C-alpha cells in the first residue's frame, strides 16, 4: 500500500467520521486536525482504533504524542513507520 493510498483512505475516514455533511475542501495533508477542532480526545481514540484495525498498528509499542496526529500527513507517516500491513508489503 502506497503513502498515497494510505492518505486517501485516512482522509476518507476523517471526512466520513468527523466532517460528515461539511465542506472538507480545506482538509489538506497539513491541515491541523486537532488545533482546528476536527478531532477531539474521543475522536482520537476512535481514530487510533481505526488505524489499529485497518493497518495493524500496535500502539502499545509506539511512543507517540499529539504531533503524530496533528495532520493527515503526520498520521500517514505514523502508519507507514509502524504498520505491519505496510512493512510486510
């Protein structure tokens, strides 16, 4: 799975789960998801669950902070670096 594929899937998930019915045209790779209120603490838990199920990312072994979820680009990098699904490919 390429970075572009991962980015498209995660963007689609964020739009469907957090921006349903809203204009998502500003949701670029570097858009600040937390700072702009797209994802809150509960939303972050749901996003982590989605990433765990979809990309087999084990967050038990990852040291992460808010910077890992600041933008779509940051989330894609986190997935690429720590995903069993992408490292096995």
